[in-house]
């Protein structure tokens, strides 16, 4: 398994590209599936399932189908709350014309468009967690999270939608860096079908 995958390799410079975007959040790219860096161990698999009717009301389960988080959206006022399996709130999205996000102790309350900042060319989103910066970029059928800490991009996580399931795979490095919560929150935003800018 390669530890290097160029996040920009599949992007076309042509303006005539008619491939659909991923819910308007990022451009669509075709190519070989990216691999997650095995640094620090294997890959940890999760999935958003039981959509009712979307990712905004679903269960987030591990590889044994045990519920890790639940995602619930109230309609008045419009909040999406991500709770752990003991019912404690883990993250919050406030749906306004410019949505706000919060992951207490990790991501302070801020506009989603600031936390997942879209690049000027609309080809990737930058996610800041603490002092670290990461990039979400499309790669084939996936939206991949890359570390920006080194000159060699390393895939830390990837998201893929398959019918009514969204998979989230994290490298052990991402788990050790406590990126599960931020990745879950980002996946909900990116797969919500809503404008987050």
C-alpha cells in the first residue's frame, strides 16, 4: 500500500468537465481509489447507516455494526446534534444561512465555511483542528483527508457514499491524532446536501 497519493492528480484543468460535484462541496474526480496510509497500524472502518431520510438523521457504527454515535436533526430551531452511545452531545451544527459548527474542546463554535474553508479555486477544503491543518479533497469515488504537516501528502481518512450508506475510514494515525470526532462532523457537513458556505 502506497503512503503517497497526490490529492491533485485527478483534477482536470478543462472548464468543460460535466462530472457532477459531491453535493456542491467539492469537485468530482475520476481515477483509481486512493489508499490510506498504514502508518501506525491498520485502517479503522466506520459507516453512517439507517438514514431517515438522510445522513442528518442516522446511526454511525463501527466495523462490528455497534453504534458509536447517533446523528439527529431537530426541525425547530434547526440543529443537528451528534451524540455518543451514552446520549452525550459530542458535536453540534446550527443550520442558518451560514451554518455554525462546534465540537466542544476540539473545535470552538464557528461558521462551517471557516472551519471547512473552500479554496479559492473550489478544489479542496481546509480543516483546522487545534494548531493542525488538514485538506479534504476528492480522489476518485472518495473525499480524502490529507495531512499538510509534511511535503509528502498522506491520506489520513476517506469518505465514500454508496446508496444509503456513507463510509468513513480512518488510518490509525488519524485515530491516534484524535481526528475521529472532527472527521465525523466533516462527513455530516460534506454529505448533508446543504450549502455550508
